């Protein structure tokens, strides 16, 4: 089945700097890659997603890039703010099904 | 739009009893719902996929007789933890996919924290 690896597990950045989280997936048939933000004790919130027919997608300070050949995708957060502090999860969905396989998560701390 | 509710938010039960958790899509029809389990500081682990009107599909290692899933309508799925034990204590989260809209997005409920004493 699909396997998703996420790095780093923790990331500390200074406010205003950029943060980058990387994920790799194993199943070349995967076609949908969402990113979720989860604050402590709360539900995961979808922040951005990308489909396999697109290489990059941007939404204000957040961007996701996808390299299908290398089977990896990344989340980029620019001009980080303290409210960006949370755990971020990447996920991948294989084309044949509906379920998502999640990465292990990255705990991001933005220091003011 | 795309709001998912979950009830209860917290539950404490005694070992050996059963607990039912409800997951509702409030403003869309969820043909597919998913149940996850999340341990502290860990990722989301898919337990089962629930399709409206049919039997749930369980992930490997998840006991279907212990974690009963029912998806009787397009807006409601329930997870019943039967004969709960302390090791079942966890954060249970559901998500739902809008089958009518046809997108891939999953929208998560707020989760249920189960503590078995």
C-alpha cells in the first residue's frame, strides 16, 4: 500500500522567515496531495491541496510543489507568523480509492 | 460550507462498556466517511472507510467486531467501541467526503477524546 514519509518532524523558525516541509510517497498512482494544519486538541484543517496534473499551487503565503517523477511534494510557508505554529500533516491518495495516507506530521514553532 | 460535527467531544467510560460516537455532515451529503484514531503527538491512523448503505472497509489490524461502524444515511456515520479497555483510550476523528460535489477533499470533525478507566 501507499507509504508517506514526512520531514522534518519538528521545525523551529523565526517570525518572518520561511518554513519548508517535505513529503515523499511510494505509490506512483497517487493523484491527490492535501496538506492539513492541526492545532492542539483540534481537528485537522485543510490548508492547501494539489492534484497530480499540476506542479505548483499557491494561496497567499502558502504554496505546494509536486514532483511526480521523484514522488515528492513540499509545503512552503512564507513570512511565517506565530499563528502558523501547529502540526502540519501531508497526505496522499491513490487514484483507485478514496482513502488518504498521512505522513507522520511536522511540529512547527514560529518564534516571535 | 463543508462542516462536520462529532458527538460527544469527550467521553469517559468504564472498562467493559460500549461507547458510541456520532459523525455528521451538516451541509453536504457524505457518501463516504472515514474513521481515524490519533495517539498523542502522533499522526492520523485510518481505521475504516464507511460507505453509505454498505459495510465498512476496515484497515489491516483493526478489529471489525470491536469497532462497529454504521453509515445508515448520507449525513450520519457512527462508531461504536465495544467492550472498551484502557488501551482503547485515544482521540477518534471522523472525516467526510462530499460525494455529490465529487471532489477528493476530506473534511474533519472536531474529534472525540475517549478515556476508558
